[in-house]
């Protein structure tokens, strides 16, 4: 009985960390998906950039990434705004990491060869909600510019 209780406590103690990791990866994926959807076209090039970014950032395999993107698509559909995702990113990442995420968002937007004005406006709003300055927004854009 005592061993069973100890095992339950261990699992309960480990669960919040796993849930936090899942919440953070889902929030980042949701922001990327939102950028992909913003121009009204779900481009395979943009999806490929999301896959690469999530694989690099979180070390996930292809099945996990596919599931994460599908979950993110569902969460974005249900969401009232993007604040619920950006607030998780702010709590889960340092300023430098958030700048890196911002660069990844720009990479998704640029993947189809054209940044729609609505995509740029959305990324600007995401940067603000992630507590990043306009200069960081511009620097992230320039660092990923493929022109």
C-alpha cells in the first residue's frame, strides 16, 4: 500500500512538468499554425517550415509533430484570441528564446515566398503580446528575410 502511494506521488510530481512541456509546445505550434492560416491558404511550404521548427525546438519525431500540429489546429479553431498562447510562451521562455520563436514565425510567413500584410500584422501583435520590442520584431524579420 505504501509503495503504491509512493508511486502515485512520483507520477503526480512528474505530471506537472510533462503537462507544462506539452502546454508550451502546443502554444508555440498554435502560434505557427495561426500564422500559416492567416492568409487564407494552407501552403505545404508553410507546414513544412512548422514541422522543421518544431522538430528543432522540441526534438519531436514526425508522429509527435503531426499530432501536435493537429492539436494546434483544433486549439486555434476554439480559441477566442492568441493571448492564451502568447501568455504560455512568455511564462515558458526567456526573452532570447521568444525572439527565436518570433524568427520561426517569420520563417513560416515567408515560406511561400510572400508575406501577406495580415501575416505581418499578426506577427507584430504576437511580438507585442510576447513582450518583445519593435526593434526585436524588426531584427527577427531581417534575420529570416529570404530576399
